[in-house]
């Protein structure tokens, strides 16, 4: 498989890493927690090559360089907006997976003119929107990382990433109800996010559509052909 080349762009307090590929309308790809732009290699090289795709590493992830004491979904979204401004992008579609889906919701709130259509895959605005067993697992892993930090291991980034999953992202119901851009939400039949929470998010966003992908879970929903085809149809359909 062709290997995508990493490029960098400098923000005032970070050096964002990204991979760019294809031709056509711009499509921003946003990965999940503790992942990187590399999860979207197939999207860029095959599935969405009718777009100019840009897969971006968030702060504290992948090859992006920054010195942060805290990571927040809102800051990630501000980085994406600044990235688009620096690249001269006037309009871009967005696919965000997991935490990337949360970033996408912030983008829809903050810059609807810049991001006319977004896909949020398995998003959650509240930590309590995560299934209880998964939330307990994240909490226990965080405790372990803090213990290891006290022993001298460098677990700072891991702790900051876990904090993202254990903290509400900062979008209220009123914020969601005020979103003006077009939103499609996709989730897995066996997701880590509570179905009722995903349905609640969808019900608040004017005109948002919701699709469940059968036969998959949170970790692989974005790879499923059915999900990919749904997103391609949505992003390619006439305005």
C-alpha cells in the first residue's frame, strides 16, 4: 500500500501533523482518543479519494508536537479551525470518529460556514454517556497511570488522554440545539456509548440524521463498508 507522507503546519503553540491526499472538495478526518491520523489511511488512499482528504493528529497524539498541561476537545476544534485558515480552506466536510466525532460537533457549533456537513461517528458529550463498564475501565486505567507516574514513568500524555474520556466535553444541550450545519451521526450496534445518549444528541441538533451500523462495535464501526457507503452518499449528495 502507498504510504502517506506526514506534513506539518505551525500554530502559535503547536506543530500539527497531517497527511493530505486526493483531489476534489476538502474533507477533514479526525481520529479518536489515543489514536492517530494513520487509522484513516484506507479512507485517504481508497474510500474517499474523490475528496482532498486531510487527516490531522490532535494535540497529544501521533506526530503533532505541543507542550500541554491539559487536553480539551474544544481546544482540538480550535486547532482544526486554525489549520483550515492557514491552509486557505474556505469550506470543508468533516468525518470525526469517537473523540474526533466530539471535535466535529464543536466545529459544527463554532464554524458552520466553514464546515457545512459533518459526520460524527459514535460521539458523546457527557462522560456519563459512556457505558458504565467502559467508564469503570477508563477510571481504573487512569489510576494505574497516575500510580506509574509517581514511580517515575512518563505517563503524562496517557493521563491527559484518559481525562478526556472521563470529562464532559463542554457542549450543552442548548449548544447542540443551536447547531446550524448539517450533521449525520453514525454509531455501532454494540457501541461503547449508550444508545440513548447518541439518540439524545441527535434529537437536539436540528435536522440531524442517525444511522446504526449492524454487526460491529465501537472499535471497528468506522471501517465497515456499510458505514463508509453511508458517509460517501451523505457527503456527495447535492446540497
